[in-house]
């Protein structure tokens, strides 16, 4: 009998603009938050913070680098960039007594909105940082597409369902 317990991130890689693996120390995947509108008035017992379908707040990715690297400097350029991030998630199958790997791949297109040249320290990482505004994101889990956000083209898909298809139709797009 299977009893899978998700445990941790085993490791990760990040590729910048299709290059070799970038030398980063830490990073994060974007966190999604819908834009909301406060609904109040007759017929409602209180206030509802109503999310807009597929309309997202700012999506950001922050990468912390060990030093000023070529990839760090590439990301300082004021142009669109591609980040291809992979994470190996580990879960323990208690029923079989073995670990199970799950690949999470987040491909994004973004522009850099901030960078930090880091700390002045002796014998330690400089911790330079880049922060990126995401305008396109596609997420795969074990090779299967599970999420797509395309802000410029009105696409918000979860497991193949495009929640902005009707919005595009109503606006005369596509």
C-alpha cells in the first residue's frame, strides 16, 4: 500500500536565457495572487474580497547569487529574459519504504526590476540579488503542463482549463 509523504526540495537548477546552469545560491518560484475587488452592499452580509478571474498581481522571482557572475550581469540588462527553473521534490513512500522524486519545472519570461551588488564580507558569499517581474509563466510537474499565465495575451490555464478564454472572446481577441 502506498502512503506518500511530501518531504522536501532535494535540489534545483536555474538556466538563464538558455545558457548553462546559473551559479545561484537560492531562489524562489513566483507566488500567485489574484487582483481583488471589495464587494459590499445590499444582499451581502459583510464584505467579500472578490478575486478577478485570471488577473494577477505582480509575479516576482528573486535570485540570490554567491558572487557577481556573468549570469548575474546578463540579468542586469534592461531586456526580457528567460529563466528555466527545475526543482527535484522528494517524498517518502512509507508503504514501500522508498523515496519518490517529482520534477517541478517553471519556465518564465521576465524583466529585471532590481538588483543588488551584495555584501562586503570576508570569506563568505557576497549574496548579490536580482528581482524579476514575470509576465509569462508555464509550470510542468513530471513533464505534464499544469499551469500557464500569460499576462499580455490574456491566458490563465490550470490543468488545461483556460479561465480567460471567455474574456478573450468577449473582448474580440483571438
